[in-house]
C-alpha cells in the first residue's frame, strides 16, 4: 500500500517523459514565434516602396521553412500526450497553432498590400 506522504510516489507522477517532451516542444516554439512576430511586423510596417523589394518575401519563406516543421511537431506532441497535465498540453497546442499561423498571416499580408 502506497503511503500518501511518500515523496517517491509524488515524483513518479510529476516527472514523466511525456511532460519533458511537451516542455521541449514549447521551448522550440519560442524562437519560431519570435521569428513569426518579426516577419508579421515587418510586413505590417514596411519601408518605402522599392526599399528591399524582395526582402519581405524572402523573410516570409524563411519563416515558413522554420515555423511549419516546429509547429507541426508541437501540435502533434500536444495532441498525442493525453496523460500529461492539461495546462501543459493546452500551452503546447496554442504554441503550435501560433507557430503555424504566423506564416499564413504573413502570406495574407503580403498578398493584400501591393507595395512590398
């Protein structure tokens, strides 16, 4: 019979490899979200027409190449780890969706504004 005050039973419940995988996925999404924010802000507030004409599209391609794999990994890990704590799972899912959303938002912004 397990003792309620036994620290080993509490430790086995909180330190699970799936929790570490969720934390790693969240840590990987932080630079991807930062890159996405940079690309979206550079598309929202560009320089004058003719300044770095292809730089916006190039940074958008870089953002898509970097963010899509990381976002898919984070979203997959968040959806598949059912035994992990709910707060950690929801954070991982939201981070994955944000990471996937920035390149899509950037492409919409690039198409909607003609002077890029």
